[in-house]
């Protein structure tokens, strides 16, 4: 008897079905808005703002110019939460009083709902890379070697935009702390995404990759585990080390960069892209860690514990060689040159994401530093609206004392105008402006911010002006 092959078409949620599933997932009590700026020693709570998710169009693939819009931030927060259900997190102070949160986070319902929405969220988050990166054409072992040589990955580089922003900031310590916070999602659970790639059976390369992981985990000695070294760095500059304590201060692009490695590790069809991204990361981290050490010492002096970075200067020289000599070359020899485009793609995709994250952080520091100037811009923009020269959609809002607007961003410039009461407008970690009646601020497009009401009641307006410069 002959059988007609059943065509395989992967099923992916779309439209209302996707939105409903996303809202249901994010409506877990763990993911509702917080009443405080920080999550204190509770690794399960993450603010996903489910009340907004039903209004987002998650079916499309945004272009690069939309990657810092609110929908992308919402997707990155969702993906971080979905991916991390594979990891084990326990509070530093123990589970007493948090058993219910522990069960909710790791419950089959939470994990299955996350897996249902993950493919659509990954398409939204990483689909732009299909247009950004092209690796077609004939690749050979020789052309791969020439390409890797052309990257100059092991050569010293100048200060990045992010590093320049810290060095030139009006509050360098605040900027440096905001920078370290961006690394926390990755560094506090370091090497967790890549562990997914040493499961299974694929020969000698599997054991070589495991050696890299062993290094990251301090050869089983907790005090030398790289995440432990990073905790000491955080503590030395006055930051806490709870997992996701600073969730509300993670930038969109910081989550994107961390999620990219989870994405590659979770989807094993992208295994060879991870090999490429791993090589480039390990090779370039050597110089980055030298610069990071120098920058932190310059900002904080000797109180900055930089062993996390100095350790990587040593170990990543070795890891870069291992990734090339023990992973890339043997895998190409064993599996053929057809895997080379995927290796190259992993490198190029990571480079694009790295550039985006660098620009995003530098812009956020500029936004934080210029808080007083954006507050001054309220007057001319408000005059343009009040006089009728500019017409903009407006939302009228009334909130009570202590109401916290969890951090978010807008897709265009906005004007916040205080009618009555007092608002503390927050533009990043340890960065705020106090807004009284008749005052306000311009909210820059794509910039992370939030607010808390400091009067018995606050009446305010949000005017969607699009581009504030056109109001001047």
C-alpha cells in the first residue's frame, strides 16, 4: 500500500489567537506591574505590562528602524521570560515565602503557554536579520579563513559609543552603573544559553565546547565562577546582585543581545550560527574586557572590583582559539563547506545586534544626562499646543499617590504636561526629574522611562507630538 506524504508545515499562532495567547501568558500574577522600581530577591517576578499587549501587532516583522519601538521592548521582555523558564533560579534568601511564585514560574501551564507563543515572538524579534545579513554565494574553507582574518577580531579597537557615553557623561558613576545593569541578564546566568548546545551526541567538538563551559563555571569552584565574579563587580560599585532586581532598567537592545544567544541555543537548527557567534564573542571580548577594566577604574577608582573583566582578558584568548581550532575548523572538515554560510551568518548577525545595542545605550545615557534640558523644552512645545499651532492626540490621566508607571517607551516623541500635582519622572537608573503643576517634559522617542506620583493626586496629559522639533 502506498502512502501520500503528509506535508509538514509548522504551525504558528497569528492574529487574535496570538494576541490572546500572549495576554494569557503575561497575565500570570508574577508578570503584573510592580509597585516598586526594583524586584527585591525574587527572580520570578518580571513586569510584562499585559494591559498593553492586546493592542500590539505582533504578526509583522519590524524593520531595523522599528527595533527600539515599544512592541519590540515588549517582545524582548516576553522572550527573556519564556527562555528563562528553562533555567533554575532560587532567591538568595531562600524560598520561604516564595513557594507560590516558584511554582507559578515553573508550572507546566506557564511553560507550555510560553512555548506556544515563542515561535511568533522570535520571528518578530529576529526576523529583521533576514534582510540585514546576506551570506549567499560559494564558500570554501579557504574563503572562510580569509573572512575570519578580515574581521581583525583579536585586534585592539577604540572605545565604543557606549564607553564614550560613560566617559563623557555628566554623571559618570550613574552611567557606569546603568551600563553594568545592562549586562546582568547575561552575566548573572553566564553560559546558560550555550549549555543547550552540549546536550546530545556529535563527536569531539561537543567535548571541546564543554571545556569552554567548564571555564565559565569556574571548574566547579563557586568563588571562581564567572557569574560570581560579576556579582563582586556589582557589589563594589553599590549595586545589588539579585537576579532581575533591575528589570525595569534593562534596555530593549540589551535584552535583544542576550536573547539572541537563547534563540540560537533553543533552536538547534541554528547550531552553526551559534558556533560563529561564539567565536566572534570570545575573540572580541579580550579587548572589550581590557577597555572595561580601564573604564571602571577610571570612573570608580580602586573600589571597583574588575576581576570579572581581567579574568576574561586571560581566558577568552584561549576560548577564541578553541572556538576556531577545536570547533569551527573540525566541524567544517567533518560536515562540509555547506555549513560555512551559517557560521558566517552567526558572526554577522551578532555584529549587527552589538552595533544596535551600543547606539541604544549611548542614546539612553544622553537622554538621562539631558533630563533638565528636556524639562525646559516643555515650555515651547506646550505653547505650540496651547496656541493651536500644533495639534496632537492627547491622553488625559488622573493617578493617585504612589501610582507607579512601570518603565516603557513611546514610538514617537511625547509631551508630558502636569495639570495639577507632583510627578517623579524617571529616565533610567538613579535618574529623574520632579515635575510640578504647569511643568512637564518632552519624552524622546524610544527612550526608556517611567513615573511615580508623589502628591495625593496628579492630573496630567500626554500629547503625542510625533517629532518635538517640529513644534519649536
